[in-house]
C-alpha cells in the first residue's frame, strides 16, 4: 500500500480492531490527527504509525483513560 493513500474512519477502525466510535473519540481527544474531507475524515498512514508507536502500552479503551493517556504522552514531549 502506498504511504500516500489516506485511510477512512472505517479502515482505521478495522486496522486497530476497534469500533468506529472509538476512533472518533480518539480523534476528538487529539490522540489521532485527521484531515476533514467534506462530511468525513481521512487519516494518513504516517499518523496511524505515530499513534501505534506513541500509545503502545497505554489504556485508551474509554474516554477517561484515553484523556489520561493523552496527557501523559503529551507531557513527555
């Protein structure tokens, strides 16, 4: 797959093994950055790799834990 290909919300959900609502929550918190395209969002493959690297080992299964993890990851930058 070309690194230039952007991924849809559904593709990111499938890749990460979570529901699309979870991906939306991560986007709203700022865990995953997206590009707004009309009514939807697209995600770069580079962004998904960054997400996997930065959040490895963190619990981001619900909004409260995801916000806590986001604050920890961004405090260390």
